[in-house]
C-alpha cells in the first residue's frame, strides 16, 4: 500500500493546531499551534455578561499558519502524498453570513461588531432566549428538544441566533443565513461557502440545532414564527440534509492548494465538533465514556443503533444531556454528548484571582512567573491534604451548568470555609467540585439506562494533571485510561480525513491503523471512595440549595 498522509486540524478555545499523520502507521510527522491574536488581547469579549466572540480573521490566519507550520521541514514527496484534511472546532459557535457565506465581520461595515463574529460556545448572553425555546417546545405538538436531552441551552445555535437578531438591527438586515464554525472553515478550504449548498455537519446540526430525520430536518417554520417572527424564512436559508464526518465536503480549492503547497486532489472532509472527533482519536468503542478535558469538558458515548440486544438503547430518550444523534461520532452509531461548562477554566479562574493583584503590584514578569508555577504547586500541595467527610465543598457551576440539565443561570458556591481555609484547600475544593460534577453526569447516564464500560480521558487536563485525574478516579470509583496522543482531537480529525479520502472504508479501520493507544491509568483508591461518596452528598445538597434559591 502506498504511504499517504492526512492533516487533522483542531480549533480550540484559545488556539488552532494542525497535525500531519501517516495513514498507515499513525505516526505524527508534523505539528504546529497558532494562538488567536485578537482573542489573546481579550477583544470583543465581556466575561462579566458571559459574552465571548471570536473574529473570523483569527480562524483564517490560524488555518494558514498552523498548516504551514506543520508542513515545515517535510519533503515535497510527503506534501504531495497528503490526501485529505478534516477540521474539528468548538461548538456551538455560529456566525451570521451573507449570501456568499461570508461572515459579516469580514465585511468593512461589521469589522468591529461582535455580533457579526463567531459566537463562541461558552457565550451565555442568550439565556432568556433558550428559556423561551424550552417553554415553546415543551408546549408544542412536537417537542423538538426531545433528542437534545429535553433542555435547550444558551450555548447552542438557535438561542444565539435569536438573541443576535433581537439586539442588532444591522445584523438582522444583512444576515442571509447562519453557519457553524466547523462547517464554514471546512467550506473555506473547498472554495464553496454558499450557505445553501455547503454540506452541513450531522454532529453540529443534531446536537445543537434540533435537526432530526423525524422532524424532516430542522423544526418547522410555524414553530420558529411562533417563537419570534424575526426567524420567519430563515429555515429555508439553512439546510435540510446533514452529513457524517467520514464523508467528503469536496476537494481543496486551487487557491488554498497553492497557498499551502498541496495537490488539488486533497479531499476536505465534513467537519465536526472537537469532542466528537476527539472521541474518534481516543479509539472510542460502544459504551466507552470518553472525557475531553480542557477549558470545559465534553463527554462522549456511542451505542449501536439496533434494538435487538440487551444493551441497545436506541429507544431511550436520555434526559438532561446535550443530545443523542445518529452518526454524530461514528457512522451508524448513536452518539451521545454531555459535559461541564467549566473544568480547566475553573482552575484558571482561581489562578487569576491570585496572580492579578501580583500583576498590578509587582509587575508583569513576576506575575507571569507565578502563573507558570501556581497550578503545579497547588496540585502538589493539595495531593498531600487529608480527605475527610467534614471537608468543605464547592459546586462546579462557575460558568453555569451544561449537564445534567442545562442551566447557565447557576453560579458556583463554596460551603464550609473558615479562617483556616487557605489557597491550597480552596484549590482542592475546586478540583473535587469538578469531579463531583463529572459524577453527576455519569450517574445520569447510568440511571437513564446507559451502561458505561470504561472511562477514557483526553485533553490538556488529562495529560498534565495527575492530581485532578486521581481525584476524578476516586470520586467516580472507576479506573480511567488516558490516551497517549496529546492531540487526540486533531488525530481524530485525521482519521476522519483518511476515510473521506478513501484510504479506509470505515472509521474503525482507521482507528486500528492510526490509534496512539494509552499511556496512563488511574485506579480508584479504596480508602477514599466512601469518603468522597459522602462529600458528593454534601455537593448535591449544596447544589439543590443554590438552584432552588437562585
């Protein structure tokens, strides 16, 4: 078999990375990371109101920079043997586009308008709109939320669109359609960004836009008009069909082929969300619980669609998760998603609480030095603390709750602090809180009839934080395997690209050939499991108090 290569591109919250992979061996032969320049400066964001926007120029500049960086030093033979590129992104991260599929922020009149930019997954400015969608859906003849856990989230497609149309007349008058980041950036590489003809991701549409074959696509026009007449006519300017990520979106355009030094025979795969392709990169199998652990977490499961076996779950509607979609992760498998709105972000918040006064008082250099050392120091010291059922607890809702049961109005809370509570003890509380939030998700799946065979972790937190991972294993009372690849999402994108380009006929074959395996395993410590069960009970009581009195 001729040696070929694919490129997996992973758009995260802070950066985009590209990975060049040998399709026959899985060897990573080139990689590069590009950090978004405007995002680094905090432009177009207002954390106090949960507004988080990203300029499309950050994405375009990152695409070129990351791919060129990954290709640097590779031979011309290798470059001409690249047969496919696939992209994953955060989501739901939609943008308003004109008739040509150009994001409005790329037009002169909207260049500095945050509402014409991509609305990042963690933007929660549409909480009220999400509530309206839920209320109407639950009283409509068809509950369009039934395949997305029964609760629509402000992090998702329609809530963000409705909010933007309501608050910005200039966007309302110019927006022809709306496109998810994973769809648009993949389409850019093909040269066809026409919103009426570009292939839309099954993953994005099913989990975030209430698309389902039972509804003949998106919810009905009557539903949207009843929700708000501002949505009238938009449905027909979106899409009816969706495509799984093992399919081709088209070939790379001559413009991008020349820019990157690649052949015009390179196939561009249909895009998807980062966590879904990460699960592919982690070699997910039925009933694996794959945790993509970064700024937030995204939890993925798959199950056969058939209903002819004792473990088949296709007839179930799992409450409070982020959707169950045919083919969103692996074709012909039911893909299920859950997750937490803040994980690494919670640790980063506490880091800023400590370092920002240092920055103001002692200067940038001292603050940056402290910032680099702080989390490892806190982790090391927190791992030495005793654990007892009398320990203080916190909730993990620093950025609201994604699952189970989305509610982004919720806030974090700490219970049991006293004059002896120091930074190390608070950090321990925060790490335990994120683990307790994870357990709530695991318990929901199990209680809803979805078995969990094993836990697999990928992402920056999983690779860099033994204290966090050991705490999670103790709280879940489950072993956790950590994937060897530190770029599992990009690797999963490369696997999808290999199938889209025809190197493999299915993703399972691609996973077997290109998978990286696992390099760490955490086992629950029996002496802490029962204690953490009691602390988890305190976490649940605190959560109920906060939610009922919010």
